[in-house]
C-alpha cells in the first residue's frame, strides 16, 4: 500500500507488529490517534515505555511487580500455606477475578513443550521447589494447586511437577475439570463429560 | 480487575482508549510487549509520537502529508484536471489501491451529518470550490468525481456539493453504484439491485 506519509507508514509498521493487529487495523488506529489530542498519543507512548522499562518480576513468585515483591506476595492477609501454580500473569488475573482464592501464586513463565523446545529448565520450577522446603521463620507450605490448562502441554507439565513435588511430601492438587457451569450437557465434548463422570463429587 | 502492577494498569488504560480495543485485548498487548525486547516498545512509542507530532495536512487537498504538499499533489505525473472528492485519507488509500485513478484528490475531512452536528462549514468545501476556479498559470479542473459512501450522509453531502459546484460550470460525476463484482445477484439487496438496473450501462 502507498501510505500518504512516511511517518504514518512507520507507525503502521510498528503497530502491526503487535499480535492480532494487521496493517488495516494499524492504519485505523494511527488515523484515530491523528484526529485526537497530541496528549493522548504522548500518554500512550509514555505508558508503553514506562511499563516495558520499569516493570519487574516478583522475586518470590515471578508474577509481574512494581517492586521486589508483587502486591499479592506483599499482602499479609493472604494464606502463605497454599501456592497456586500457573503459567503466566494472565492466569493470576483470571483466578483473582473469581475472588475464590486467598493463597499465593507461583508463575512458571511457560509450559513444557518439546515441540517448541521448552523444557523444565526454562521454567521457574527450581524456585517453586525451594519455596516448598521447610525453613525456620517462614510459614510452611501445605498445599500446591496446579492450575494448568487441560491440554497436552499442561498435562505434561502437571505430571512433571507432581513427580518433583512428591519428594517434598507436600500435598499436590489440581483444579477440577468437568462440565463448565452454565453449559448445556448436550454440548459438552465427550472427553470433558467422561472426565466429569470419573471425577464425580459426592454430596456431603 | 486487580492489575499486578500500576505500570501495567496505566498501559492497559491507555491502550484500551484506542477504538475497538477492550481491556482484555489491551492486557494481552501489554503482556506481549513485556516479553519482547525493550527496543520494540521504544520503537512503537517513538513511531506513535513522531506520527502525531510531525504529520501535517496537504495545503491543497487536505490529505495527510509529510511536507507542505502531499505525495500525490507533488507528483507531476498525476492528471491535475480531475479531482476526486473523498471523506478521509482511508478513502484515498482505498482508491489508490485500485490503480484505476491518476487524478488528484480533495479530502473533505468529514461528512454532512445534522445528527452529529456536522455542517458544510465544518468540511473543506470552500477550498474545493477555490480549486475549481479558473486561474492563470494553473491547469483547469475539468471534472470532479464524488466518491462518497452510498449512505444518507454521503448522499446529503453529494447533493450539497453538486449544487455548489453547478455554479462553477465544472463537470460533476459520482462513482458507480451497483452490484459488487464477485457477488452473487441473489444476495444483492433490492435497493442496490434496483439502482444497478436504473443505472445500466450500454455496451459500446
């Protein structure tokens, strides 16, 4: 495409490097910014650079953080005896949005995937194991919840972690898999439905 | 949502001010940038600010430009006797992509819309009329093509321009409306199909 200005073209090229944004959408966004106050473009640019340059990772759970520890690890009201293992920060946000969990997290930073060349050593697994170790002056960790996607990679990673954690003697659990709430049984796939029968829960 | 870091939250807020980008997509884009090289975030930010602060508008056709005149008005190979009137730069790009037009453009910068409070005086209509005026040392304009969307606002604007241009004696035409090429007649709406019969074109 022949862009009317080199500056627009450069902006379109940079914006379209973002995932899920093509050249047409990038042009629409660029022309939108051109029509708005100059301050909006500056604020956007500043927020992007600030985020990228100043954000760090929590030294304990590897979640995104502003300081040494993330807001969750820093919160004395959280139950330090349970750790929920997730792949990335988006999973932390998704679980936080449920308001059903008050423990801490551990962000693996990825998932075991031989196809993509990601092995256990590329993930934050050693630091998870050392968090489980009993140490004086620190609350004992009683339970590890694996909250990984029910995919091939997720199951492989869960299997690996389970084996590693067994040696430490900590209780390991996984989030329940079954028919989604609000979903019609008729439309549940057979693997999920089968699993939900095998993993049935007795009424108290 | 509880963001893990204030910096992420600020970036999400700024990114989600762009049209068609919600909070979830903004978060996905922010986390993507966090994983990439710092340079990518800086290039994106610089391109946005440069585009917004340095882009100007062509003093003749109001298209986006790097200099006093846009690349199209500056191109001596274009036919200066025809002007195609469009709403915005995206329309210019769409027509340029067809490679079927070698004349100049005139960007109105909007469309007459009483509902949104946009009247003729908010558009670049006066400068269009003065471009049509005969002047010494300048090529005469022989034809004005109105390339406006076949909507209520587009038709209103076309009607207004037609009346104004009539006084100057210049030939005024509109882009053809009819069944889209590659489309099935069966699926064409009745108004378009009706118009395509009324505006039928005789074989030479």
